[in-house]
C-alpha cells in the first residue's frame, strides 16, 4: 500500500526505549508517511532531536514557545491533517498527564488538541507499570477510545525482569500501518456484537451470573465502529463506558439476549457472539425473596437457549457468524467441536488458564479457528485482538460475497 500523504505525529517521552523510535521513524518515512516528531525535554537526554530531523526531514518540536519557526500556533497546526498520533515510549508521567488533561509542554498541548486516532505504548519499570494509579490512568485513556499497546516482557534496563518493555520497532510499525489502513473498510457493513454476562434471577434479589466484564465485546464494537461499520451492541450489565456511535441494546437474561439477537439477525452482515451467556437458568422465579426457612438450598435449573447455535443455523449464506470459546482444558479440540456443531465461520478460542487471557483483564491470548485454518495469536491487548479479528471476518465476508468487494 502507498502511504504517501499519510501524516503521523510521533510523541517521544523520556525513557531508554526512546532509541527504538529512530528505527520506527525511519521505516515510516521510507514508506512515504509524513512523520512529525514531538519530544519531551527528558526524551532529548536519551536521543537527540537532530536524529529524528535527519530521518524524517521535518523539524522536531520540543518547546511550545520556540521562536525559530514561521508564525502559527504549532500545537494546533501540527494536528492539521494528522491521521494518527502515536506516543511511544509513553512514560508513567505522560500517561498521568494525558489522563488528567494536563497540557504543560509541547507534547501534552498538541496531544490534547488532537482529534485523530491515538496509540499509546506504555514503557516503564514493572513495579511502576503495575502501580494502581498508573493502571487507572491507562484504563482512563482506553475508555476514551485510545489504543493501548501491551508492553512486552523480559529484562528491563533497570535490571528487573517483567512487563514494561516497549514493543520492538517492526511490531510498532506494523501496528501503525494497520491503523493507517483502517479508514472505512467496514463502511456499509452491519455488525452485531454481544458482550458481557447474562443474569439469571432466582428472586428479586438473587441471580446466577459469571465473571465476564464485557471488555472484549466492547473492544470489538468500538473497533468496528471506527472502521466504518454500523454497529449494534447487545450487552449485559457491565461497568464500561458505551462506545460512541454504537447502537446499544441492554439486556439482563439469556432469554432477553436471545430475543434481541434473533430479531436483529436478518439485517446483519456479521455477527460476533462475544458474550458469556448462562447455560442454565432457574426453573422457577420467586416473586418474593426466598427465605432460608423456606428452602433446603436445592436449586433446580433448566437449560437456556443456545444463542450461537441458533444464529449459526438461521444465518443466511452470505452472513458471517463468529463465536467465542472459553475453555479450561482441551482448548483446540473443544473449540473445533463448537465450530462444527454451531455452524460458525470462525471461533475465537482462548483458555482461562492462559496468563493474560480470560475475564477482567485488558489483554487476551487467542487462536482463530475456521474450517481450514488455525491461527494462534500472541498476547496482545483486547483492542489489538479486535482489529485482527475484524480483519479475518471481513476477509471471510468478502469470500462469501464476491460481488460486495
């Protein structure tokens, strides 16, 4: 792909990993990207501004009040026409400033004024990365729609071994290019995503549920929306900010989710069932709170409707159906059984026992299974996985609908 005309703002903060960004700036420039670098004062202690000016053929900005440029408000004008704002390495300090809306230097003021897509690549000491305040600030930026890259693990500059490494330049370049390619490739597509848990009530007070937080489904819905799709998100009760521009359909129970999905199925192009739906529901609902004196503790359950199976069997030939398979053992074998029995085009298989995967975390480790392919993916953020998944689903859709190219 020709990237000529694409404009990327590259924010670099103080950290030993800043040296890696010279290779990133060089690779992007060679591909025709117009790269503009903004450095913090601390970043200049690790690598010189001249290095980036030589590589990009553009001035490197550090001082908001630099007098040696033609008159305009640089932290505003730099954003003009920008397709992407990348901050790598992103220190704990700069992440805190972004999360708090602080604008006290050239990088933070430009970032705050930017309206383009944003990528943040945290890089710092493991203990600092795991600090609850830093994690809260990272989550704030994620909730605001920014793509947060998962730090790598290994030996850090401080000598510690753990998470906090900046991804290697080829990985950063690949991520940036994928975002630049993501203009409107899903425009005109209608995508239904389910997310979160269902709640099966015993009485007005108690219910059966599961640990799903909805993060994966919400990431898929938000990514699809950014890529131009018309997105419907059928969601159980979660503590997440609704993605902007997405049609929200709140539900409680498995039966409510079934009705919400099946009534909308005929109008969808792609269906992604990321919700954790209860397999069983209480046989009876008590109108009043069940007292201990009124029960021996025995709970009678009945099966809920298998929404994914119903969707797979009811889907039209041109529709694409994707399910999720969360397992604790025999991951691939059990997931392939689900792929076949539920007539899915794709299954996202992940193991609850895999570090970095499962409920309530911001990362995932998954294998994409189709009839003819098994694609294992490494540990990545759920936003990155959403992007990779949608790439695959779009490819399947185009195979099924050659006239829709």
